[in-house]
């Protein structure tokens, strides 16, 4: 019983930590990008195309160069993403 309780606590901590982890926009896949606020399938595809053709993002502000992403979306994403 104690082993199950300890395992449960570790699993809970893992999922809580994962839920608050920022998404790396240079490595995130389509589904992960779509989970971000204001990012749907088209914008996620545009982000992936941008980094494939122009290289990894060096700053969060470079997202403004992606079609469909403006200052309001970037503001929503600020704490949700990392480089």
C-alpha cells in the first residue's frame, strides 16, 4: 500500500510539473503547438514551416514574422513558450 501511495505522489508531481512546463517552439510538434492559446492547425503549420525554412527562433518576438501571429497572440503565448 505504501508503494502505491509513493508511486501516486511521484506520478502526480510529474504531471503537475509537465502541465506548467513551457513549450519550446523550436522543437514542439504540430499537436503541442496547437495546444497553445490562439494557435490552431494553420498557425502551428506556419510555425513549423518558418523554423524549417529560416532556422530556429532566436527570440520570442520572431513569432511576429509568422503569418497569422500578431502582438495579441504573442502576448498570450509569452509565458507559455520558450526558445
